């Protein structure tokens, strides 16, 4: 292009002219704004005004025509770049919308799992005790009517408590409120939970003497659910067995242990569960960077232990 433009008359520049048009389009299409304008200016100046006009003495109208052609093709290149940038922006917008939709779906799924876990923790404990109490009441009703009446009262109280828990949870869901607005379970509520299980016929004992500080909300909620799950499993799988619950804190962690013995002699056959209780509890513990262990003991009993770091609460 340099040789033919500077040394050859413009009447013989058909091929270099096409090359100049391609260069102008390329500058408009691929270069950013200021660099694209400088490229067009340099192309017109070097290829026409400083070349054919100054060296070859070509007519000014020829230079004007070539410059106008270069400018028109450059505008086509800028238009193509604008359409490309618009397509990129639209694709980025669609990708962002898809990502937000995926995040919303993940949040909804996590919320559903949390609601299902809370429903299980709230209902399974009460229903398990009610089923066992009702079965025991049926067996002793004709022998000991007074004991049967007492057991029926315990069933009624457990049902009322379950209904209150369900109403509270449904109220939170309807109002779309944050669960953190509700007060965390306290030691008094934990003691009431154990007392309700004891009233339902579970030989349960709670030891919180090793707690050295007030529990933060995440630890308090997880501790409550751990004890609740342990009592439910003991009542379901080891009826008549004593249950010992211990909570203790150290400078770095909280440990909750629920241990029950083997089923008592002559008791009803253990009932089976869905297995979702321990799975949901493990999710709770793992979310706090803790560890959960559950397994049978040599004497035929069962131990559930949750260890939670206090620094992550």
C-alpha cells in the first residue's frame, strides 16, 4: 500500500483502495473509540493527503472522495462493533438472570429443607411420644384406669404443645419473618422438653452443671434440637430405657451427649423411623463446623454426641 499509494498515480490504485477500505472497516470494528478515530485520521492523512496530493499531485477531489469512502466504511465498522457490544451486554444480562434464578432456586431449596427439618423436629418428637403413650394406655386401661387417665393427660399435653409449635411455625412462614427474630431456646425450655418426655414415660435426666456460659443462638438451637432428637430416638427405639443428657462447655467448644440404655425387659418392640431426623441434625451441626456421632454401645444402648465449636457460633 505504501509503495502504490506514494509512488503510483491514483488512477492505478484500485487494489490499494480496496485494502484501505478493509483497513478502515477493521479499525472501526475492532479498535476502541479514540484509537478507532485516530486510525481513520491517520489512514486518510497518510494514504491520501500526505501521499497522492503532496507527492503525486493528484486532484483534491480525488482525496476528498477517498476520504469520504474511508469514513463511510469506518462507520459501518463502528456500527458492527456497537451491535457486537450490544449482543455481549444482552448475553451478560441473560447470564446474570440465569445465575440469579439459580441462586433463588438454591435458596428456595435450602429454605424448604430447613422448613422440613424444623417440622420433623417439632412434630416427630411429640407424635412419637403420643403414639407410645397411647399404646401403653391401651394395654393398661383395663388394669389401672387411674394410670390410663394420667397417660391420656400426658398425651393431651403433648398434642397441645405440638399444635402450639406448629401454629408458631406457620405464623412465621405466613409473615415471611426472619427466624432470628424469635428468641432462641433457653435452658428453661430445654428442661421443659426433658420434663415433658419424663411425663410421657421416658426416664430422662438432664445435667447442665458443666455449662459455663450463656449459649449463643446457633448453639442454643442446635443443642435443643440435638436433645429433642435424642429423646425421640430413645422413646422410639429403646422404650423403657433410661436417658441421660449432658451439656458441657469448654473454652473452645460445646458438647451435647444423649445416651440411652437398651430397651427395658418386656417393653414394646422398637418402632422404626424415617431416618431423616439424624440427617437433618447432621446438617445443622455441619453448618456450624461441628461434628456429630451416633451409634450403638456395647451394652445395647445408644449414644448421640454433637460437638460444636463456640468460635463459629
